[in-house]
């Protein structure tokens, strides 16, 4: 364990206070002997000075809020975990690609339509593999308005509104069959980027593996984002066809490099396995070359090319074909050390740091050098598809010896970079200026990504870093063979890094997170005006006000306009006939902060979360005659249990 040789002045102060209070005969009921208590607790619990220091740095007294929000992907959970820093308290799970009962996400109301838009190939998906959340940016800085995340397994992109922490949109393109370089935003969130990982014929067609080189492709999708509406505009989005290498992570240029996007690739060998067919496995076939290719894409130029109509439509997506991208000078390759992984642009927008999984270095590419070579058409050759290749040595500023297996890099705004080193299980701190190693701290264990405060912006904060470790091994009480991952909070405020907190993550493998200053977010407290539908614009056309509740039979079924208020539903009896289609329009007419009601209808898989002011619409068929109690699923008042009613389905 690393210890910090800082003394604890407060202990001395407390000791003085104890001495003073003990000397006062009239103070038997006065404050307890805090100093000696703390000391005995520290001794009893066998804590070191560094442990106490870490506890004090992360402890939040009741009611005090954290300085930062961290938005971590929930991995297999298909959701997002919201974590307060430095306390590492979980504040919320945001349901994204998977139904979530408490939030009523996917249990009756319009959230089901959001989820349904993510169906692929006619299949309803109930899981996702979320990797990289991306906060919306303005001028290269997190603006606290939106959050995006993709699904590696089933290429989809989600938009989350940070006013109410709800997923508002999911778009899915059949162009890709897997993705990984997602989500990444351009510095003003004009586009949200989603890049394929495992090549496949574009658009979901079949082609045999023997036609891998000619028929299989990668692609980078630029989802157009409308910041005012808070939605992706599908018909203004476009894609660029890429060669059948395995494109990996991506990052968008900023400041001087705004307009460019950079993407790693692995498997430039174009291996596709075949262990039982006498071919080398993918892992060996894909690691033959000494260099893979960094893809450099001029997206501003690409946007113009797409606008000029030089595209082909595949699976409803406008695609700039590879030859067009070459002819228009918007796609270049630069060799990068074998099996790269992280690609991270420095806060000044001048360099790209690439980590090589099978290398010991971080390679620092100079974007100015890359652009100059591209402009001068100084190519060392072309790949099998005719894409120009720039010279490696002439593209880089240098390399920093890091350790075994450098992956991802974050920044602190003080000119330092922090790189996760997977095989060595450390975070390495190094200087961007002279590319020299400064410090290393152990992680437990096998760190993947790391996330620094405002670490992907033009002005990182430093202060905190979270090491997102894959393995937890002995860190927590055993829970059987499947272990949680381990987030470790690290203090990066000083010259040397110190570890502050271990947090188990028990719902999936998170991969990446972003940390934003808490005061940048302005979440709403209630939906206002009353009747707001979070999935539509403004007040719902079927919003109900007190006194206007009613039940009407119409051509399309039975419509119920209902209100909720502590502690009753109006109406509280709903009579329908077996086989009726029931349209529920429910408004929570409360405006008191936290006065949330639920509406559960047994045996119908319906559970709504009705936050104050919210309106929800539900359509269901009363398939079976019977008596179904419905009730409120949030403990909203002393008479919450009495907040109930009956759905009576009369036999035909
Ligand atoms: Cu390194 Cu998906 Cu960003 Cu995992 S990826 S660690
Ligand atoms: Cu409303 Cu419980």
C-alpha cells in the first residue's frame, strides 16, 4: 500500500480539544472525546495514516453533494451508472438498451417505443454491450446537456437527456453488424460517431468468408445531432466505407484539429480465423504485422461530400464509398505499432496518444505533421484498397516508454498524461512535453480504461481519476466465481498519485466512463407544466387535469383519462370487457419535489413511474377476464398502501 507522508493536523487539533473538554468538570454531557475515539477506531480497525487520509478525502457528510458526476457504461447491463465523486456513491442507473422496472422503462409507456426502435433484424433485444459513454460538448468542453452511448454487440446509438436522466432516442443502422468506436462526439456535438469493429458485408447481406477482402467492410457512421431538439436526425446522417480491418476506438480532433477524426485498427492482416478448417486462429492471424493503421478522416470534408450527394444509400444510410473517400482526399492511413487500442487526443488538440496492447510505448502522433503530409500528398504507398499511407516516423512527435500493455490515456490539464497499463496493472503518469515517465501506481487488477475529471475536454480538471479495473480478485468479500469489477478512485492532485477508494461494480463490465463537474448539470426537479410527456415535446395532448378524469368507449377501444395525487387514482375503478384494447392516459398532477407515484397492473407487465407532473400513455389488451387490482408502487405517503384500484375485465 502506498502511504502518503502527510501528517494529520486535525488529529492533533482534536486531541487538544479533548484535553480541554476533559479538564472542564461541568462538561460530562458535552461533545464526546472525539480525538481519542477516532484514535481508538483507527487502532482497532488497524488503519494506516494513508487509509484515514483516503477516508477523509472521500467521505461526504449527510446532505453534502459530490463535486463530480461520473457516467460509467454498465457493460452487459446495457445501461449507465451515475456515480458521485469523490464519494463513489451510486446515484442512479440510467436505463438505456434494457428494460428497467423501477423507472418503468419498457413497462407500458412510450419508453417501450424508444426501446423498440433499437430492435435489429426483427429481433427484440433485451441486452446490450455498452462501452463508451460520451457527454455532449460545446467548444470541446462538456456542456452537461446530453449523453450518448453505443452497443458493441447490436450496433445502436442512444441519446440521454441530462435534464431528466432519461433515454429519449435509440437509432439502429443495419449498415453495421458490430461496433466499438462509439460513442464519440465532435467538439460541438454536430455528430455522434459510431464505428464498426468486426467487418461484415455492409447492410446486413450475406457473403462467404472467402470473399472477405472484396465483400466485407468497416464503416464509420456520423449521426447528425440536433442540439436544440436533443435528437439524432437520421436522414442527415452519413457514413464512410472503410477497409475490412477491425476498426477500434476513435476520437475527434479539437481546437486546431477540429474537423478530423482518428480511429485505430487491428487485424490489418484481414485474418478471419478458421481453427477447425486448418487456418490460424484469429488471435494469431491478426497479430502477424508489426504495424496496423491509424485511420485519419477529414469529417468536415466528408460532410461536404455527403451534402454534394456523392454517396450511395445502403440500408437507408448515405454512404461515401471508399473510392470516393480516396478521390476526395478525406481518408488517410498512418502505420501505428502492432495491435493498438486507445487513441486519445490531447487537450490542446495537437497530438494523438496511441497505446499498443503488445507494445511498451505510447506513441504520440502530431496532427499537424499528419495534415501536412496529407496536403503535400507525401505518401509512402497505398493499402490494397488504394488508401494513401503516410510515413510513421514523419507523423510522430515521439514515444514514451510506459510499461507492458498500455491501453488508454487521460489528461489533467497540467501537461500530464495518465495511461492505463493492462498487463502491468498500473496507471502510469507521464509528461506530454518531454515524454518522460513521472509516477506509477498499482491498480487491482488489470486496468482497462481510466477516467479523469473532465479528462476528454479541452480543459481537464486533474484532481481525480478512476482506474476501471477488469479483475477484482481479493479486493472484496467473495461472491462466487463471477466477480464484480473494481473502480479505484485515485487522487491525481499531487506530484505522486494516491489511491482513495475501491468500488465494486456488480452489473456488467463498464469499459469506459466520463467525469463532469457537477455544477455543469441542471437537472429538473419535476416535470412542468403538469402533463409533460418526457418522450414528446411539451404537454401531452391527452394530459389530464383534476376534475376532467373520465372513461370513454371509442372505435379503437376504451380510453381512460386518469390522474394520480396523494393518495388515490381517479378513476379508481376501470371496467372493460374481455378482449378490449385499453388506452390509459395517466397524469401525475403533483408538483411537489419527489412526490412520485407508480402504477402497477398485475398480470399485465405494466409498471409506470409517474414523477411529479409527468404524463404517460399505455396501450394494452385486456386478454383475460378477471379482477386485477392496480396500485401505486412508490411509497408516496402514509396512505400509500391505500392508493389502489380495480381493473375489472368482464367476460364476453
Ligand atoms: Cu478498452 Cu471497449 Cu474502450 Cu474495453 S475498450 S477496456
Ligand atoms: Cu402513490 Cu404510493
